[in-house]
C-alpha cells in the first residue's frame, strides 16, 4: 500500500514515470532497445491488440523507455497522460489528425514557429482542412473566427520568435464556450515556467528537442492531454463514435478521460508511424531530470541579455516578454511567474546585411537552427527558419529583415555579453557612419 | 455509461474526494476476490465488457448482474444483486446515477464489502446508504484504471499514474 502524496515538481522531474526496474533493480531508466515483445499466450496477445489489457506489442506503438518519458512529461504538465512522437512537428500533426476530418476548420494564432506555419498552411490544405489565422492578442478575433465546422484552437505559450504571450485562460474560455478544445504548444515555456492545462488548455504539445531535453542531442515531440475535454459533446464523432479503424471501438465512451490519448496511440501513431526511438527517450529523460535547475538559469541569463540589448544603441524591438517595456509584461506576470523563457529576438540597426555581419562576428554563440540547448544559440530567421514565409507572414510572426533570434544558454552571462559586444563592434565598423549615430 | 457527460446528483468535487481515497482504493482492490458488475454488457465493445474482461484476466471472479443478459464473459448473469448466491466483495456499478440508491440498498442487503461506481455514476444518496451501512465506498473512479495504476501496467501506455516510489517492486 502506498501513501498518497502530491510530490513537488523537482521530485517528479526525477521520478515520475520510472520506478526501479522490477526484474533487475536498475535505478536509471533502462533503454528497451527492442522492436517487439513476447506474448504470454494467445489470449494475452488478443487482449493487448483489442486494448482490453495494457500491454506491449510493438515499439512503433509503445515502448517502456518512451513510456517513462511520456508519463514524466504528463506529470509535469498536470495531464492525464501523453504520447511521444519522433519530432515536435510529428506530435503536432498527429494531435490534429486525431481530431480532424476532411472539411473541418482550425483557428490558429498567426504568431507561430515557421515550421508550424508551413505544416498548417500546406498539410492541412492537402487534408482538406480549412484554416483561419488570427492575431493571438485579439480575443474577439478568436471568437469571430469560429464556424460550424471549427474543431480546434491552436497557439504557442510564447510565440516563436516574436515573444507573444498567449492569454490561455481567456482563449480557452472562448473555445470551451463553443465546445472546442484549445491546443497549446508549450515548448518555449516548459512546464516549469507555465502549465497551460492549469489555465484551461485541453491538449499541450512540445518539441521535446528543446528545453525539456535541453542538451541538443535528440529530436522528439510529445502530446499531453488534460483528460478534461468532453469529446462526446456532439462535435467530435471522429473521437466519440464507433471507429472504423478499430473494429467499431468508441474511444471516448470506452476509455473515458483517456479516450483521446488511446485513439492518438492506437490509431494515429500506429498508422502514421512517427514513433520516438527508445534511445532518444533515454537522452531526453536525462535532460528532464534537471529541467527546473536549467530553466531558472536560462531565464536569469535571458533577462540579463535582454536588458543589455534594450539599452544598446544598435538594437531595437527586443521582444523579451519579461522586460518592463514589453507589451506582454502584465500577461507574462500572470502566466510566466518564474520567468519569460529564454528565446527572443531583437532587430539590429542596418537590416539584413547588418544581421549577417553580426552573426559572422560571434565566436561563442552557436549559429544554428535550434533553440533550447544548454549552449547559447543565434540565428537570422528571415534567411533560415522562417525563410518560406511571405513578407506579410513574416510581419505577422513579428519578424523583420534585421531580426536576430537568440536562445540564451547556461554559460557565464558575462561571456555571452562579451561575445555580443564583438558582434556589435563588427556591425559598427561595417555600417556607414551616419547610420550608427 | 456516458463518461464525458456532466453527471447528475448533488455531490460536489470536495465531497466526492472522500469517496476516492487512494488507501481505500488499494485496500479494496487488494482484498477482493469476487466482483459483481452491475450493468455488465454482453457487447464486447462496451466499456463494462472491457472492464469485466480485464478483471477476469487479473484473477477476480466476475459475477455479471444485468436483467437483459443470461450469460456474459462465460459466466451466468443474474437479474439483480439480490439473486447472487455468492459472497460479493465489490459491487461495481455501470448504471445511470439515479439507479444507485437501489443498488446500494441491495449491496447492503447481500452483505457486500464495498460499493464502487464507475466514471460519472455519482449519486450522493446511494453513496450515503452504502457508507452508513459500513461498506467501503468508491465513487466516480474506473476500477480497471485504478487496478492498472497500482497493480498493473497503466504506465506502459504513458498514462499518468501519479505514483512515485524508489522501492523495487515485484514482477509486473
């Protein structure tokens, strides 16, 4: 018998989802590098495939190492469970695919990661799903975008890279009034800084690649479900009605609060196949063990870098929501009490050419297309991550030709500022004198 | 069973929590051998059938109670709890909340050890009848999920069991 206890965040980031291995006593999570699992007998095999019993069948659908990551992330997000995927984009596509049918409609924040914009714009169209972009700060725009065929709201806790902070509680209220789920990408905040489910979000997504994993070693994604959304409200026969893809099973009636996740795993992951490898799950779990420690240092360093840039004559439009001057400061104070993340952007004086010169001069910040590494990262979105976007789309995402995106790491902050000084010095000497004054 | 629907009955979340005590749940599950499932459907796609099947697989003696069936999961089905000749440890309920007071009264009459209602089967009067007669009462919890949480393999599918322990367990 176990005494119930609500363990703290730091305890759960170390323990949730993994107990000592009953066979060997191994304390670290074992890497179950196996494709498949021997059945006890034919009845057990049938029960597993019928979903009448919780059992391992094939690692495309479930794996014990991946399951430890899933339960740990669900615990940290205050969700009822999670399903991991090969990447954040795979997780996002699967989360939507599970609840959408051709002819449906999605309302999404326009201030999103460029990869998500591409996925929504092109993949949803190929699936005959309609899409409306809204200014995430305009609550009435969310409401007026709802149609009879709308099935979901989507936004990012902290927009990439514009630093928009999503008013989760207000937008969830609008969604729930219309019987719709709110899906929130919480990659930039991590559950240490914000837990969207606590504010009414129904499904939370992560690129685990970023701060959760935290060390830039592995690609991965995850979908966490609150278990609170009523899929039987008449709007979601795709989740609630008898499923032709699973011999007539009614996922929401049969599995209740776990129904959406069961369908996500037993049908969507099974059929789309973008599973996470056990080795990646192992590495990502090592990262999560120190999430709270890293995130508090990330936000300390990010605040220092943002303040440095705010007062720099060659920098403008510093989008860090934690700054006093940010238009998102009050909303960040509500949703991001422990800090406003560590990814933001600024515009460099001199536009595209100055941006490229600045990056060329840096020797400590790594120029690459990722965020959320322990090491500090820098990129020029207009020529890389957001390259496929049109000018209006770039503007909607808060990106200009001279925008530089930073992911502030865990180095000594003085060293980070020293390197940024090198960049600004190069820009100052390369720009015409009158531009710098 | 309508799991997502708003449930009837006047029990609020606060009052409900005393009927969801984790220690009681573990004690009832570990101590039971015979479980009467009221409302057990013969349709293999219904939630009650999933649960009955699961409980049988895990060694419980499942007694179906459903006036519309004669045999479910290979076991004789009884029209009401009052007809069940065996000693019942758990009365597990898959019925509308309004049916609970009568079921609770019958559970008391046959000397059952506990009353356990599934998700959404919330009825304050029914819970009180069983509680006052000394039965352990668990309300609005799935017996399959709770078994899988404490004994079984719920964590293998990435569900949040809310369990943390560094004690090495037995084979699972």
